[in-house]
C-alpha cells in the first residue's frame, strides 16, 4: 500500500471531499458484503474473532480491521481524500483470494491476481487514438 498522505486538502475543497467519502464508503461496504456473501454459503456458523474500528477523528481520518472465524480478513484506512485497504478470503474452490484497493479522486483501483487484466489490444487501441488525432472531415476535404 502506498504512503500517500490523504490529509492535505485546502479548506475550500471540503464539500468535494465529503462528496468523495460517501461513494468510497459505499464501495467499501460492497467489498466487505461481497466477500462475506461468497463465504457465507461455505460456513453459516462463522463469527467475528477480531474487530477494531476506530472512530474517525475531527479531520475524518479512520481505520478499521476485522477477522472472522472462516478466514475473512479486511483492513482499511482513509479520510475525506481517499481510502486504502485489503481483503482476504478463501474462494468456494478453496483458493486464497487477496486484493488491495486504493480509492482516490481518480476512482476505485482494486488489484489482485484474480482480477482480470485489461487486454493488450485495448492499450494498443488507446495508443493509436492518442497518436492519431481526430481529423475534421470538412476541413480536410478543402485541402
């Protein structure tokens, strides 16, 4: 995980930061809920064996982590500028699944071996588009 300082934002950007926190928390809840739904079918008797959730400070900084009896581990931290975290669990096939995420002003960025990578042809197409600017057809016909 990166050591980005998410705490440095001018007071004039407070509304922007608050509007960023709510979607980030929704994404985080989805991730935690999804990981729980995957393993819930495997172990209905699972229970929380460790839980640490610190109340956000006056600047909005927060962090949490928990672990369940069936192997789910979730850790996260953030503030009004973004969030970072990691999720681990065992898939229904018995494979260990781990992903980390960063959520910031550029969006939500999960990384993990089980997450499909963007195909190479997409990168080539984007490079082609970048190096071949759009031509105004009417102007090019006048030449």
